[in-house]
């Protein structure tokens, strides 16, 4: 179950399995995703098969939890491509400003994705490389205001597909931003995904005592924004 709040009102818990079944049409091509909640946090679910060739940059952190099936998340960490394999039941938190390209090749897969609300003046970026396999040279990129992922990414993708760089596979003057409004993180090495049930089992003593466990802090995770808190029985959230 998932609980979300709207303003000061706590909404009724949502049974994710029942909700996903009710919205099954949204996880079929070409939509492949469904927004559950949008305010301070954007909570969405994404289905498969769904692959892409662009890399996304954003100013906020992003949480991935695979509920059904597996996914791959190519990232650019410390200037080098690293493919993160997120298996069913695994949790992965991506810090801000790390290029990433979600790949969900498995039909019927389903993943939870949580992002924070964009701040005033904050920009997102979409980037393509000359070679997806190595990601050494940027081919084309654009930075844009993103208030609605489904709406605001489309014209950027269309502009890329219509570009000379897409046709030739070669960058040109102006295809790469000289002074990007969002600077790529070149320092952070992100911990690998963790099995959520195993992580909760590891801290069951703390939770059984009616306390809360800040899972990312206990892992020593470097993410500067998100907290993933598990509440044991006897707590106000438990």
C-alpha cells in the first residue's frame, strides 16, 4: 500500500496491485506510464517494454523501486558510463545532476518512480551521445523547463529527431550547450541497488521496537535530498 498527502489531508492508502490492474491500459504502448500523485512529490509508475536513447539530467533526486520485473539504468557517473541493473524488489536512489537513461525492456514490468517537485527557475536537460555504448562525446542536448514530463519532453525529442546531428551522428556548433544551466555531477559514485525486503529484515530489531529507520542514512548513501524512512509498529506512521 502507498499513502500520500494532499495539503494537510492524508489520503486513504492505495492498494498498488489493485490500482495497477485498474490502470492497466496506461502501461501498454505507447503510454507506458501513469501518474498517481503530483505535488511536493511526483509519484508515477512506469511499465515495459520501454527503451530510449537519450539521457536525462535533472536538479533533483530520483527514486526507483522495481515492483515487477527488472530494468537497466545506464548512468554517467564520474564521467564514465555505468549501467545499473535494478532487479525486482530492489530500491535505487539516484542523486541530482547525474545523466541517466531508463531502459525497461521486459514486457509486463512495472516500476515505481518518485521525483521531487521542480523548483522555480530549475531546468531539466535531455542529451544524446554520438555512441550510446560508450557515451564519450555529446552529440546534441537541450535544457528546458519541465513541469509535465509527458508534455514537456515531447518537443525536445522531436527537435532532436529533426536535427542535422541526428541525421549525421556528428555534433556541430551549437548542438552542445557551452554554459549549461544545470552542471553535471562529475564526483558522486552511487551505491548499487538494494533489496528492500532484505534491508528491512536487516533492521527489523529497530523497527520491532517501534522506532523509525532512515534507510538511506543507515546505508551511508550520498543522496543530498531524499530520506527513505521505514516506520515500525507503535510509531505514528507504523
